[in-house]
């Protein structure tokens, strides 16, 4: 079994102690905060990242994280390919799509993206305007999407298919991130869109209805994941392990009931305008142990397989897709968690 990659025993021990204690290693490892460029979609699913920032978990793990919110998946993916960003928190479907040449963006070269950890599963719903009573009512309507070929769009196509609609029964309008799509939905610019928790709370309160639920109607679905390029990860292993550790510690802190009041304050700080009641609703939606955030930040293999299955059915151009190992590498996650456990931390 491989424990640590390509380093001497003494160096491994120093790094492990540093990671377990949450501080930078001494000697050769005391290089100051290491910059890490992270790109994410907006919304409450970033709660663990905000906790890691505000609780000093990134800093304790010797990371200086520059967090960018992307307007859409094309901006995120092209930025990753160009090396402007090191890590993305993105939909797992984006990983599969771009590795298979089925992505929305035109890329200048073949990427080597992979998912190294989970983030969110379930809590993804097809949300519609109040006058829409069923999926059948969406026939002839315009539906909001981030991109027409990636992200949640394939899950949407399957839900629409199960509701009796064919690909020619509706049209897509590219809008961008979930935040932008929810705004478009509430302005009645589109009849329906895919919305993930807790972004669905606002529309629900205003009478907008979930016509279908991915978890209920399709089964486990890996929604959010951590993505990097294999080349970057190989060259920056310690940064990646420190990020995973920081994220996992943030999850542990967030799921601890004793931290609830502080967690709600962090949520409202990073989402100005959110009321205490809305923050409370997000807490229930994301930390319920089922849908929402994945407490262990570990990829769900059934959820991964569901995404691959949908891409095999709906992805264009048609092609045979691979097994999970083609798109994921959990060895970095496993190393990070193993090091945390060495000293009970």
C-alpha cells in the first residue's frame, strides 16, 4: 500500500505532523502561505469554504486561497485549462463531459481533469413557475440552463423524458450559474430550471414548484466535486492535500451542532441580504445528512456512476464513456484523511 508519495521517511513524518496539527511544517516546509487559486459557483454550497476562510483553516494549513466566483461553467473550465485556476468546485458532470470531448466550451487542447473529492449530493430539483402543474406543461416552453451540453442539463433531460417530453418539445436558454438561473426563473424569463439546495428555498417560499427531484426520481447523483488537472496535482501534491484537509475540517466544524450559531453568522456574512430564517432553512437543507453537503467530502460511487450513465445516454457526440476510474482519483483524499488520522486529528 502506498502511504506517501516520493519523499523520505523523515520528510513524510514532518509533513504528517504538520497536517495533523493544522500548522505549517518546520524546516524545509516553512515556506510561508502557499497561494492557491480556487474557482467556484456562487451560492450556499460554498459554506464549507467560507468556514475554512473565517475559521483560519486554510491559513493553519499554510494556504493563501484566492476564491473566484464563476459566472458560468465555460468561464470556469477555460480558466482551469489555461492555468488561471488550480482547483475548481464544480459539477461532476463537467469532469466527465470535458474528458470525453462533449463539453460546451471549445478547448485548445485535451484536458486531464479529474475529481479528487466530493462536496454535494442530492438536493437537485427541477423547479418551475407556479402556473406549471406538471412536466407535461413544459411542452413548448423555454428552460434555463447553465450550458446546453454540461452540468445538470443531462439530469434535466432525463427528468423531462420520464415526464413524457422529447428533446424537440422544449428549448434551452443559456443563462449561467444557479444564482443567475433562479433570478431568471423568478422574473419569469424561463418556465423552469434545475436548482440545487439551498438556492431553491427562495423560489419555494414564493410558490415556485419542484416538478421532480433527482435523488428521488433518478437515484444517487454526484452533484458537486473538487476538480483539478492531473498534471497540476502531481506537481502540487502538498497544496492539494492541505486543501482537502482544510475542507474536511471545515465540514467537521460545520456539522458540529455546537457551532450552529457561528455557522449561521458566517452564512449571512457571505450572502448579504439573507435573513436569519433563510440561513436556518439553508442549515436544514444542507446539513440534514442526506441531500446537500457530503459530511465526509468523499465521492459517492453510486452517484458517480449515475452521472456517467446519463452522459452515456445523452452526451454528444455519442460515444462509449469510461468507468469511474477514468474520471476520479481518490488517492489524494485518502492520503489526506490518513494523515489526519495518524495523530487522532
